[in-house]
C-alpha cells in the first residue's frame, strides 16, 4: 500500500503538471466525456476500467505469460497486450495510435513491475486509479472552464 500510494501520488501529480500544457488542455477540451460524471468517476473508472484491466492484464495474463515465457516475458506480454488494447480508444478520440500504444504499454510494464514487487494488485490498482481519476477530473475542469 505504501509503494502504491507513493506511486499514485506521482501519477496524479504528473497529470496535474501536464494539464496546463496547451496540447494536453486542447485535447481535454474537445474530448467527448462520458455522462453522467459521477457514474464515470465512481463506477466506470474504478470497476469497469481499473479493476477489470488489472485483473485481466496484471493478474491473469501476466501469470499465464510468466509460466510460458518466464517472469520478464510475462511482464512484457501483458504490457504489450495492455498497450495494444488501447488502439480502439486512441482511434475513437483522435489520439495518435502509436504514441498511445507506447505510453500505455510502458504504463502496463510499470504496473506489472509494481504487482511483482508488492506481490498483489493493490499497488498497480492504486496508481492506475489515481492516473485515470486525475485525468478525468482534469478533463471535467478544463471543459467547464471552456464553457
């Protein structure tokens, strides 16, 4: 929990630090956000995204991949699959596909490292939740200010 909380603070701070950058702010301003916001923030992100993705990629796929390809190979497999799973999201939002796959793949590798280091999904779940929630709140604030 300590490592996950510290990493979550770093992730949320990174989102807050990059939000004022014009390309990031513009992307947030024009993106169509799920409605209603409370359901998105309180259910869809924690359960539909974070829990589902961490259980799928870090728990299931990393475990199977580690048995088949060793610890490093399993972490690489789940990170690559995690990155590639965001292709549809990138296309739907008009974000660059290659950059999205690379950034989420690196994030998936780091989440996998945290899971291995801590021996549980708690740490990567905290970080994943902090990044997604911070991004969602930042996008909501940017859009409200643009109105």
